[in-house]
C-alpha cells in the first residue's frame, strides 16, 4: 500500500531527515508492503550540478542509469530498501560514469548504515553464519561487506606514530596452518596479516610501514621464533627485540618438564615411580594448586629431586618481572642464571 496526502508528506520528510539527504535528492514515495513485510523508499535526483566520480570535477548530465536497490536498516520489523535511478555524467577525459550516491559505497547493494550495523553484529555474534542469519543476508554478501569495511578502515588509518609493535602467529583450520600478524601495541590495532610464518611472511608485514616509519619503531615484541627475529633485525635494525613474559615463562616450564621426563626415566629404570603421573603438578604455579596437589608437591620436593629444584628455579624467576629497572632486572637475571 502507498500513503498519500499530509501523512505522506510528513513521512517523506521523516525519512529525508533520517537519511541526512542533501537538497539534490528527493524522496518520491514511501511504499509499505504489509504482506511482504517491506518498506520501499524511492528517491530521485533534482537534476542540479553533477560531480564526476573519478576526477571530482563538475560535469554535464549524460543520462540516467537503470533503477538500483540498496538494503537499508529495517523499519521496525519491516525490511527496508532504497531504490533510485542514479544520474550518469559525461567527462571529456574519463567518459560516461554513474555519480556516487551519499548513502552507499561504490558497487554495494547495501547502505553505509546497514554495513556499519553488519560489522557490529558480526563482532558480537559467535560466527559469521549466525550474523548472516540474524541479518537475513548471504555469506557472499557478508564477506563483501567485511572487505569494504576493511578497505574504508585502511583508507582512514594513520601510521605516523607507531613505536611499539608485536609480531605473532595464529593457527587456524585443521593441522598447522598459520598466519603472521603485526599489531600496534600502543594503538591496540592490527597493522597487517600475512600467510604462513616464514621470514618472507614477516617481511610482508614490515612493508605495511614506510622506510621512515620502520626506522621510528623502538621495540618489537615476539616469541622466540627465528624467522620473526631475523626479519625484525633486517627491517627495523634500531628496534629492541622484546620476548614477552608469556613465551619466556613457557620456555621455562618446558625446561622443567624436560628435567622431569629425564629424571622419571632414570628413576623408573631403578624401580622408583615417585614422578609417575606428576607432569601437570609441576606445570602449575604454586598459588593455582588445590590443597591436595600442594601437599603432593611438597612431598615430592622433600625427596631431593632434580625436578623439584628445577621447579623452584621456575618459581624464583617470577620475581624477575617485579624488578623496578633494567639494571636491577639484569642483576637479578645474572644471579638467577648462575
């Protein structure tokens, strides 16, 4: 059904204000399809001055493109669409092209407001599939919206003050499929992603920054993967390589477990099974043990085992992270290591 008279005029003005349209666009009608649970807003161009989309110069009107449809934010429970026949301009340099519309990006079938909502829903949803079902759009449409959002974000991004970065890996899918990721630690944002975790992959990450920006990086946080270290030393020679607490502690725990494995084999060869089944016991921090596990650990330590001494060294190292200065930290580390 179509609304007429004063109500129609008021409704047109209502949608014009909501869409923040300038004077060159008019709302011709608002059609309400009750059986189809849909609202269709038809727009037309006033025929005023036109700007060519590529060179941004004023150009004469050539003709009008066929009517197009854009999905907009729902009106109450009704799916809402914008439909318009968009003018085309003629440029002596560039030829004939369709002008840009203020409510949607180039080649998109969705309005910018709908795409913004889609990104928010996607961030809150448990999966892409769930977000697509909630918005009633297909997987391909969802993927295209994400790609355009990323492109707009990259165009707005400023990289003039990147001082501390992190290079890390992330596994996905089945097996050992990895991507390498560079993030800006101060800005809490992803700078680049590259497939695999090779030196070449990490070099691609660094190409996100110009040579000047690379020279301004003060520190690079990473695990102890050699490919990351080699690439950082090549692309940001002045930057300090920082191994983060998580991975340092992970290596120490791995060392403790290696001691336990070897000692357990030696003891079992002599018929001593004190370390059998205690692997998880030595991997926990002391405050994370329940009462039974804590006393089990104390009992094992009284046996003067190499594993107990290794675990004690692991626990002692935790004080390293509380050192007030670099000098104090180095003094503590040298003493602990000796």
